[in-house]
C-alpha cells in the first residue's frame, strides 16, 4: 500500500515536471504556450520510449564538456564489446540535481552530479552495468506492458513517461540484489577491478547522509538501541526494504564485497 501511494505521487510529480519543462522549452523556442509536442507516431513501448527520450534530451541533455561525454562513451563501449547494434544500450548524461541513474527504452541515463563525484571509470561502469542488468534479467517486462497500454490513449506518451518514472520504484529487493551481482560480474568480465567499481557506494552513501537518509545507509534504527535488535526490529527492517525496493547501502556493500573478493580470487565464473 505504501509503495502504491509513493508510485501515485511519483506519477503526479512527473506529469507536472514534464508539463512545465515542455512549456518552458516551447516558450524559449517561440512556440505557443499551449502547443504540445507531436505525439509519437509509433504507439508501442519502443516508440513511446523513443519519444520520451527526445523530450528528456531536449530538456536535460546539456552536457558540453568532453571528459564527461568521453567517460560515458568509453564505459558504454567497454561493457558492450561484441554486442550488435540492436542489442546495445546507449548512455546519456542529464543535468539533473540528483545523484542517480535509471533506464527506459534502450537508454541508460546518468546524472551529471553522479559523474562529478566519481574520479575513475570503474564506479561509472558499475552503475551502467546495474541498469543494463535490469534489461538482461527481464525486470522491465511488466513496465513495457504498461507503456503499451498507456501509449494507446490520448496523451499516452506523457502518461507513459509518468509510469516509467513511477516504475523506478517498482523493482523489488531481490531484483536490485540480482542486478548488483550481475553488474559486478559484467564489470569484471569487461576487465574492470570489481573492488574499484564499488567506489560508487561511497558516493551514494555520502549523498544519502547529506540528505539525512540514515536508514538508507544503515537500515532502520532499533527501537531500543541499548537492548539490541529484537523480532520487531527484524520485521521493521523487512518492511523498510520492501517499501524502498532495495536494501540499505551497508548490506549492499557487504554482499558486493564478498562477490568482488570471490571474483578476484577466481572462485566465481
């Protein structure tokens, strides 16, 4: 119920964001404020995703500095060496304030803020590979079915975009952990040091602490710290993971460090 409420709020916020963005850019180009961009010619999931990509790039793809574009292109190519053109995902950089990454359609989107806070390619590779994993592991199938449905109604592209944004909250804990493991193995196969890849967790932790999100880093605080955890605390931790859709960063780090050490030691394929 809580996740459903969050998703509904996310839809409303995203619709407002897209509407205001399109209106602002329409005015900047001398267009009528009420004039909406043409709807996608193709009303399937791929067509709507391409339409949304064009709108997002118009609004937020302002990157002009070579180092950021070069890093994204370098990581994209290395992780997908040998992939056909049809199989490839494209990496785009968005000037948005959050330290985040997400995917829809055939694109992986990285925030410029995230790139600014990492010093090497390895952490970026892990983030891109994590988003690639959601495709490879079939986590986007239900999302695409929703896009297909919404793309067939009036203003379907805008609604589909809102559903895409809300769907970022739709991955469950197991899917996020599976994506983490897949991503680290993919990075290792591409020649990246898996331990260096986990440097992105330091960035995510610092960002969460800056925002005061202690539970996102450490998990829910026990009701009675002096007494230690009890059954009620275990239930609260389980519920917190389900509400967020992912475990706290401390748990993710522990799991990933185990995988990284096994990869380096040659104990995993």
